[in-house]
């Protein structure tokens, strides 16, 4: 987004309490005291642009429409300097009297009054808001919001050839606040069109995560093929609310009977699906602080009956449980299928912070029973061994029986501190999942890039094969154009070597080391020297995945974007998703072996279509 660094608005004088002056054309500002200011709008412009300074606390903005309270939202209004601007859309309020009653964080104990803040000189009206990207770390081929903060994907469904992606969104800043359902759509899972936010906060609270289904049989009474959303309203308490759409999820009508589900303890992120075997709706709800998932049934999506709970004392328990999903998946190479319960938790990931675990087992429509290992225990299994993969859930109604998931590509340890400002956070690439049986007899998730990702490939910039790898690094050039974004498809064989290290590097000395250790059946990712890492002490990290095979051979698909690297085992045995912020793009791919010779059997590097 191209933010204006200065607007010619006229300079506002420091005002005594109660004194009103004219600001930008169509805007008047009246300071009432230490921390209370009125902003009146008398123009029919499309947007009012609010200036943001990220390091300050939120101001509370109460919008009065014709003298009546319309909505409340929060903006980090600039106190000392303007970092960027966020738009508030005035279109729905044309031909009405508009007043923003602003309460800034200053208190009477502060020597500074709100009238001295930089924001009042910078507020303006505009008929446009430029969303052209100006940030070097904005991904080229991953979904991001046009501007503002994004976290959990939620409410995803497929209908009439369109993939709908909703997400936790702050339209008024690039840090967490004002939780709203943002909305994007795609016909190919690669190129995304941004839409008006779909569900906004109301008197019941902010709009937290949830799910959507297409009600094909009109069980809820809102019409055949209506899209039904169930989400958490987060106010004083967390309760579950329903909304419905008759225009394929573009707009939603809030159900007047909300909330449809309440508990006397914290619970969130409802995920529902139609159970063909039992002929009713199932719902999973994260009993967050109790670290378990609650399972409900319903005939009509409005009345829910608790059937059971799963997870108390099982799996990773060091953080709250969130964002559940439950699905039946095929076991590769067999006629068998099993149920998989996805459970996101924060903190408590294998390398700190947030992560996604899962359980394989059986589900009878009322109760989920997890499989055990040879010792009789329920094993802890991780969906992704990188630092930046969270809140992963699936699309409802994916075509051809596919199970397609997407995650939030960040970590709560540092998500608000990463070196971007115009926007924060992206989604992972879409992934298709199934199950496979490993040598230990256990079933694990097979995770591969969705086949649509092949369409990202543009020109093959490099091809090599049959090359011996030793202590002296073999070096290959990464694409110089488009900030080095590319896909690397390679197969190596460690042979007698103890390890093989793949390094991505640039001229500034930034590097990422990825090491395959066949004896230990591990693959590690070291970003401690990857570039900009000092914004948070938890960011520099080395993470390690089990390869789940006893083999000296290893094939990989590596996707490099401007600020992320996703490493997929080519057969789907493991994934590592990690953010990186190199000072300049990585230009060189190097391979070296320790303890013996290895071979590079195949290397193909593809530029990415823009």
C-alpha cells in the first residue's frame, strides 16, 4: 500500500478545552479536555483517513450517527509521528450527521494533553485509498490482507467453483485489535480477490474465529444452499453466534437469536460439518483453558447438544487449545480411512510459541477416540515443524473429496513485531492432506502443496543432475529477478555422508542452513543468521523435523517468497514453515556434505509467475 507521508491539511493550533476549529476540508475538531476530542465530518467523501503511530496505545473511537451510537473501534492515533494511515469507509453513512467521539489514552496524571497529538493535523478526507504495495517483505505469491493485521484463517468454504477464505482482521491498524472477518476469494487457490469485511463486531463483542457450511438441505431454515457461519463473539465472555448469507458469503445477516451456544467457561472457534453417517451436524468447540475439545450435535445449526469432550491431559498441554477441526482422511495405499482431530495450541509448540498438533483415531458422531502407540499412550504429533504455522483448518465442501487446509504463517511470540508495517501476516500455501503409515506402524499426516501450486511455476532458470557433493560447497544461482522468489525442486542422496546441508545465502552474509541427517532421520532448518532477526529474542531459531523414513535419499520442494520459506518433503512426510527477513534477497543455493560424498540426483529451480 502506498501511504502518504504528509498531507497538506493546514496546521491545527493547540486548543483549549471546548474550542473548535476547522481541520481538513469537511473535518472539524473540538478538544473537550485532557483526553476527549470530537471529530465532525461534514463532507461526502468516501473515506476519512486516520493517522497511526504503532508504538502508542489504542484510542477509542465512538461513531455517532445522527446523534445515536453506531459503532466503537480502536486506532493507535498518532501522538508524535505518522507511521501510516488507515481508512474508515464513510459510504454507508452518506446523508447522515457523523461525529467521532474520541477518547485517547492520556490520563489526568499525564502532563501531555490530547490536543498536542500529531494525529489532529493529519486526519483528512479522501475519495480513494491507495493499496499499492510499498513494503519489500510483502509476499509475492501468498495470501495477505491489502493492509492491516491478519491472524487465523477461518470460515473457509468452497461453493460454485470459488474458494472463500475469511480471516481474523484489523481494518484499522497492523496490530491485533477490532477483530473482524476479512474476506478473500479465489478460483485457483493462488490468486486472491479482496472483498469488504464480511462480519463486524457488534454489541456481543469482537468477531473471533469460526466456520462456515453450505446448508444444502435448508436445515437451518434460511434457504437452500444458504451459507451459515458460526463464530465466537468475544465480549465480556466468549459465546457462539450465528450469521447467514444468501449471496454466497459476500454479506451476512446476523441471527437475532444470538448467541446460539453459551458456556460458563471460556470456549471458542466453533468448527462444524455435516456428518453423512449420522445424518446430523457436528460441532467442535475449543474449551481453551481446560485444554480439551467439546463435541456437539445439532439438527438445525441453531440448537446444539453437548455429547462429549476430548483431550484432557492428552497431547501437548502447555498452552490453550484453539481452532479445532475434525475430518475423515484416507490412508494412502489402502482402502482404510481414519478420523483426524486438528488442535492448535499456544504456547507449547515443539520449538516455542504457537503450533498445530493432531490426533488420529475414530469418531462415531458423538465421541472421538485417539489411537495409541505401542506403549499404549496417545502420541503427540505435529502438523508442521517450522516456527510459523498456526491456526490451520480446512475448507468445507472442497471438491473431489479433497481435504485442503491453510494456516496462519506466523507465531504469537513475535507476530506483532515482525519488520513490516503496512500489513502484518500472510497465510501458508494451501496444502492437501491425507494419511500414511510410517515404519513405526503409526499413521501420520501426509502434507503436500495443493496441486494448484504447480501453476506458480514460470521459467525453469536452472537444471542440474548427477552431481557429486562433498566438503567444498557446490553453488547454484537463484533467480535474480523478482527479489529471488522461486521454487526449488531437488533430490539428493547422502550415500556415505553423515549429513548434507543446503544453504540459501546473499552477499550480505545472511544465510539459512537446512541439514539432512540420514542416520538420525531428521531435517533441520537454521534461521539464526537469516537476516533481520533482532526484533524478538524468540525469532532466531533452529527447528528440526523427523523424516519418518530410514533412507539416505531425500526429495524436497522448497518455496521461497520475500519473507518466508516453506520446505515440503516431496512425499509429504514433513513440512517446515518459517519466516525470514533477509537484508537482500538470497542469491545463492549451496550444497555440501560432511563425513563422505553425497550426490545431487536432481535440481530444478523455477521462477514464479507474477
